[in-house]
C-alpha cells in the first residue's frame, strides 16, 4: 500500500486513520517547502460516552503541548513551526517543512503524520467507549501488542 495518494491540490496520506495531507509549494530557493496537515477528532467526537468539559479541555491542552514537541522525529534538521487549531469536533495540526532533498522531505512529512497519530493514541483516556476511528486504532494496537494473537 502506498503512503500517499493524489487528492486535489495535495497528497492524501493513506496510512493513517485520520485526515492527513501533504502539499508542496514552490519557493524561490533550492529548498522545497511542504505543508503537512493532520486533522484528528476531539475526545468527545470519538466517545460514545459524555465527556465533561473540564476533561475535554485538559485533554486538548495536553495534546496541543505534546504534538508540537517534534524534536528527533525527522531525519532533516529544519524547523517546523507547528500550528494547532481547534474547532468543533476536530484539531488540525499543521507543519511547514523545508528541505533541499525531496526524498528526505517526503519521508519526514510521513514521519510527522505518524507522530501526530501516535501522540493522539498515547493520549487516549482509558474508561471511555470509543467509536471509529479510535476504536480501530486501539484494537490494532492491542493485536500488535499480542504479536498478532487475538
């Protein structure tokens, strides 16, 4: 399965359960500029249970702090200037990535998407009944943790 699939003016990342896309923008220098955008659901958007406002706010603040700490995730040495925007039901994380090496930049873009997904899953709070796509991610993690045994 290919990690990227063409979609309008960007490349959709097909290996994540979340809405993720990478676009390339022209620059006036030799460096390539990519925009990596990942949208994940808020906690209350993927639970069958009611989530108290204080829990939702605390969870969102923690996710925001953790997801912008991308040190060591990529092979390149650039600054990413991550931005986080929260709206009704979703949190969008956007990274600007610059590199003169296209292959490395594409790998780094994929690594940033994987980092956002992993950060999200690590922040899932036990005790709630989750809906898709989080329920699927948790099931896959449990299977992988049991070496595929169900």
